[in-house]
C-alpha cells in the first residue's frame, strides 16, 4: 500500500519558519482497519494525522487520530487537509467539504492564498478549577474557570489568567496534569494579539498542541463576548507559536489563517 502523504503546518506565523501546528495528511482510496490508521498516526508522532477518502465532487470523508486515540474534532488537521487538497489541485470549486464525526466542515481558499475554515462552536459553562490542574500549571488561581464540552475524550477546562506573560511562562507538570485526566486551555487578554492561549492535552497523548483549532471554537465566542467585537486576532504562544483570526457567529466559528507544506511523499505499508 502506497499512501500519498504530506506534513502541513497550519496557522503559521507570517513568513517565520517552524511555526504553526504540524498535521499529517493521508489521502486514501478507502479506509483500512482502525489499527492501521492508529499505527500510522503513532508512527508519524504528530499531534494529529488526518485521513481523507473522496466522497464526491469537492467532498471527502475525514477522520483524525492523535498518536493514541481517534478524536471527534480537530481544527488544525482539517485546516491542513483543506490546504493539502487545494495545493494539489483536487478542489474544483472554492470550498472543500468534509464529512466528519462533528458534522460537515468546510475549508475555503481566500483570494490572497490564505484559508478560511468553518467549525462548530464548542460550548462552555462556569466551573470551579480542578485543584490538581491548578497545581500542575503552577501559575496560581485563574481569574476565571470554565468547563468545556469534551473534544478529545478527556475532561476539558479553560482557565483564564491575568496577562499574556503568565501564559507565556507556563511550564506545567505533565505527569500531574495527566493524572487529572483533564485537557486545559490556558488563555489571557493579549498584547501581541487580542487574546493569547496555550493548550495542554497529555490526557489525549499530546503534551502541548501548538495551535489548536478546536480550542478556538471555545476561545472565539468567549473573547468575542468579553471584548465586544465579532472578529479578533489570536496567537498561541507556546514553544511553537502560530497566528490566526477568529469570528464566531451563532453556533459556528470561522477561523482564518495561512498554511505551508513542510514535506510531501508517500507512506509505504
């Protein structure tokens, strides 16, 4: 079996190399067993590998795997899949449509070569912070905490801190965070953008995800309400930064940014 493959960096930071979130994209004629899909994702050892199967004109079935689990929603790997298809000339119109566990998702190419992606809003509600998570992050008590609907299987909390410097300085205890079985979005109002964030998901096999599309399905409506503006600039500011713009509308969220192909070839099994 020879599988066309590329590593796409989603939500890159301008022209700066080695930014954005790497995703593997595999183009299949049909899906093999889940064991093979999981094995490929584990071998790639990226936070997500996307698997595409054509389902009609400008339509593809799409599944996402971390190195350890299949997930219900992944923004950056969907974004990367759209970029992969457009770059290969496989989209006849202006939009690639994906059939996924989270419903129909779309990626369009803008006139300037950037991409726009439509995702579902991920709801949230006020919550008490998990004390183990607070201890693991080591930044003291957040100014606000929210429970977030599950995306990658584990529990989710979003913790809002005082400033961008706090987010940039986080160095969590990965073992302790894993024991809480909770994935964490840490965020604050930004100086380098309207808001900044980082995403830690060791409970789903990803210590820190560089630029997380699904997290912005919660961040976008939260910060849009706080800052009273519909479209905002965002940065994820961990060791591998990235940039995007977000615009929530009802129960959907649009993400805008750029992508770059880092490598391409084929996987041989």
